[in-house]
C-alpha cells in the first residue's frame, strides 16, 4: 500500500487538517480494509479527503467535504459485514468530531475558511489600541484585608448599603448577585416597581459598597435583565456605572433559558416596522474585575474540571430556570447551576463570596457546597430564615 490507502499519493502542495483515526481492524484483513476505503473514497476528490498511513496508525486528511454526500457514500459502501460497517461508522464519527470548520453551501470547509478573519501583528495592534482605557489609573489599593469571623458564613438581615459599611475595604474575593429587576414582582420586602431614577440610585449605592469591599483582582458578577417593555437597558446602565468607577469589564455571559420568556405572544406592531416588540429567551451576566484581570490564587485551589472550563468559557450558558420558587416562596430565584458555574469559573476554593441581594440563599448554599466562605444580605427576614434553613441542611 502506498502512503495513501488510495492509489493517489498525498498532494504535498495542498494544506490539510490532519485528524488521527484509530482503526479497530481486528477480524478484517488488510486487503478487505484497503478495498473498503478505496470504495468509499472513490466518491470524493483526492484533493479534499484522504486516508493516510502514519506511524500512529492512520490519519484523515481533510480540506472540504459535503456531509450529505459522505453519509450517502457510507451507506453505499457498507457491505453487510458488521466489522467493516463498524469501521465506517467510526470513520464518520471521527470526522464529525472535528469542530473547527466553516460552511460553503452544503460543504464543511476545514482549511482556509477563516483566513480573512485572521489579524496580522495582533500584539502590536493591541498595544497601539490599549486595553481597558476607561479603567486606567484606578485608585484601588492592592492590600487585602479579612472580614471579621463574626460576619463570615452568615446570613445578615438588613439593608446591604448599610450593612456593608461595617466591612473593611478589600475583604471579599467574589461578588455574585442578581438584584431585583424592578419588573413589578411581589417580593416580601422589596418595592419592585419603583421609579427608575430612585431604583438605580439605590442600586448604585449598594454597588459602590460592593466595589469598596471587593479585593484587588476580585470579581463582581451580576445577573440582570433589561425591562424591554420600559425600554430600560439595565445591563448597559449598570455596566456603564461600573466602568465609570474604573472596574474592568471582563466579559458578558448570556444565560439562555430555552424559550422560557417567549411562551406568550407579544409582537407589538404586528407585521409592521412601526414598533415591533423584540422577544428574548436569555438574561445577561456581566463580569467585572477590580484593578487587574488576574486573580491571585493557588492552582491546587482551582476546582473546575477541564471539560467544565472548556464549556463554560463559551459565553452562552444554557441552563433551565429555577423550578423551586414556589417551594421557597420567592418570585425570582436563579438556579444553583448558574451560581455554581460563576463560583467555579471566577473564584478559588477558600475564597469569600458575597451576595448583597441573597434572597433565599442560593449563592451561599452553592458557596458552602463548593468549599467557599460566604456572606449573604437581604432586607427580608422571611427570606433570610429560609436561607439559614437551606444552609443548615447543607451543613448536616
């Protein structure tokens, strides 16, 4: 057999994506294997796909391929031998496992599809532009302080803006929270239909305290939803405020709730550009850093897995909404999985996590479950008691 399982040699002038292919050929002779792939690859140009022997077994060389044509060719090539059919299925699965490709008509293009998007001299251009210019010369001290033991691992009932005044500067590693959205929900002790200027004035007072108590390098992660019917882009207003305070915007995550908010009809001006109403299925999670993008911590205290890291750094998290709101008698809970991802991705084991709008304690429960200390604050004594009960169950 030549360098290719087909008779045609590899065209060294062409660029290929090379994909290792492990063939379990037990029970299939060398001649049967060669005939099998010669029959399959006869349906394609040698310039676009080849199977090549290598010192590790075989490599698939890919440039572009029609997926429909490949599936048809596999069907035509199968000969009824279960061993051969399994090898062909493995061949298709190996190609399907390649996730970096573009589309051209009905073809997957593996080589050259993104050349026009590549930036040359990237580092020089980044240096010329400058990074986070809005947060330069931030007046933040770098020295960390410790929160009193009396306040650590506690649910505190009170107004967050007032309660946090007793916290020292730079004592919290991560703030993960979701303030009331001012939608008009029936909270136990919160007016959720306040005049917008008053709503943001109070929220910004609390966020100012959050910034003060956050450590240098700490993260502030806030889940918020604009009120589209009032045309209030809360996520932008809050982000602008935090950037004015010289926090560094690290990124934005879309919490995809899988059509949860689109079950009702709300089209606005039906079939007219006059004033169509935009529907949505997601909420926003804005991520900010204080002073520096890098958070100090020990590698041994990073408890996120490889698969979790690779999945979660993609800024779209598909997570179903919380289904226990009636059980906990709270109108706007986020699911534990949302908090878990934020805590594992943006903090280390042993860090102190603060939620100044803790509600019935989801952030604190997840923090405790994952080896972090916590502080939760809420104005509702009812919610605080529920949070303490949930935590007591975790501590059993």
